[in-house]
């Protein structure tokens, strides 16, 4: 299996002084994900946790939702002319009875480019395919939910802003490879009390989240309905989608969300927090899960 980091010679210039030295870089290699022997997607990733990455990817695609739906994941051998395994191709086998989605060119282009579908169609697709719909609003005083149709439900998740504010430093402190390379994204799961549950690093922010979700699936922990997902970069539509598909109620990011990520959060009931830096943050959707002071302002229309 490829290494997480590699060494390269660089010319270093500091205050006019020139020297040569080895530098530690994050490794980046392609991973082809096959489903039942058929190519499904290719992603550029940091080697490691490849089976979890593949499993998490299939959770976000709506193919998997529990460990018993997964038969096995194996590396495909003989990937080079001399028969040496590069460990860059994995094949996922579903359990008997689990529907195998049709693999089309359109689907393959979508997954490999990680661009997502556009507009309302993509919002509807996530909302209708997730196995664990999020509570979309706080319960009313009579126990009813004006959006939810069916038995009354109360969202149990509440998180203090001070707890959220502490997450970026805890995330950074746990990024071991980032300290050596400065070139990795990270995703971490926390409890609502701020306890670190798991952290994964990868050259791709979406891969880091897939590794988190895939490990949870392998350990029978889905849905992650009592967790907070913290990411080191921006909050794109794709990351919001992955949170919703894994049943994660809170997504927090140190940088900005995209407009479509905010739309998806509002559509599905996801709590979305951006620009989480120091004691400052913006709550873009799902503010009912944030323990705001009494009389605090709520987002304007």
C-alpha cells in the first residue's frame, strides 16, 4: 500500500539564503472504486483507509446504510504489467439481496468529477434517498412539528456555541500528518460535548468525510445521529450531502459554505455552521440545535 507521505528534494530560499533539503509531502494517488467488478468511480486520495473510503462513498450514494448490506471489499490484484498490486483499485461486493445500482456513463462522470448535480434536482435527490431523515425543525410547544408528517418527534441534539468554538483547535491538534506536510484536509466526529470520536485526513476533503462515514458503517454505528461533523475547509454541497446521508445532524466548517450547501441544509434539517474561528461563527441553517441565549437574533429571511 502506498505511503501517506513521500520525500522530495526542494530548493529552499529564506531571506536570500539558498539551500537544498528534503521536504515531506502528502502522498496523492488515484483510487478506482468498483462495484461488483464494474468500475464506478475514481478519486484522487491519500492512501490509507481505502476500504472505509469506498464504503463511505457508497453511503453517500445511497447504496449502503448498514454493515450487513456489505459482503466484502478487496483490493484487485495484478494492476501492473508485472502483476504487482498497486493497491489503487478496490472492488466492493454487496450482500445478497442488496440492490446494485445501474452504472451508467452519466453516473460515472458525476461521481468521478465530484461536481454534484445542479440545483433543485440534487436537493430532492438527497432528501428523498437518505435512510435517516433529520428532524427539520424544533418541536412546537404542543409536541408537534409543523414540517414533519407523522408521530411527533423532538430533536435531542443541542450544542453550546462555546463547545463549537473549541472544535477547530481540537481538530488541528489531532492532525498528525498535517503537522508534517501542511497539505491535508481533515474531517472529525465529535460528541455534542466536544469529545473527539474519530478523525481522518486526506488530500481530498470529501475523501476524509467518506473515510469517517465508512469506518462508522463498518463498525455498525450508522446513523451518526448524535454527532457533530467538523471539516477543516469549506462546506460544499457534497460535504453537506454526505452528512445528511450518514444521519449526521450538525456540520461545522472553518470556512464558508456554498449557496447550494445552505439550501440543502435548510431543505433537510441539517444544522450548518461556517466560518468557525475563535469565538465567532455563522449559523446558516438548523439554528434550533444551537443553544443560543434567550432572546438571541435568528437568521433573517
